C-alpha cells in the first residue's frame, strides 16, 4: 500500500477536477487548514464516507520504558482520534 501524501492528493485533485497543479495544491492546503482550525476550536470534523476526526483530552498517567522498566510520568495532552 502506498503512503498518502499531500503531493499525491494534490495530483489526484489535478487529475479529477482539472484545476492546474498550483490551484490543486492551494485547494488542498485550504481544506486541510480548515480541518485543522475546526479541530483546534474543539469541534468535530466528519467527512461522509471517510471518517470522523475529533480531539480527545488524555490525562496524566504513569508509563513505563519498555527497555529499562523505569516508570515515567506521561504529561496530559490532546490527541487526534
């Protein structure tokens, strides 16, 4: 399976829609920026037929270094699911 990249998506937009390569890349960046801004605002993004993206708050917890077995605190963070 091939990795999906921005360049690959822009090329697919170019091939399907018929915009120039530069316009296709600009369109892709605008869409990705809009998705990022929506997620940063705490809202959910649903792309019908593809998936739903949301940010989830993870609390502080204790993790363990698998190599040494030493316990390490993992700080709270927001993760994309």
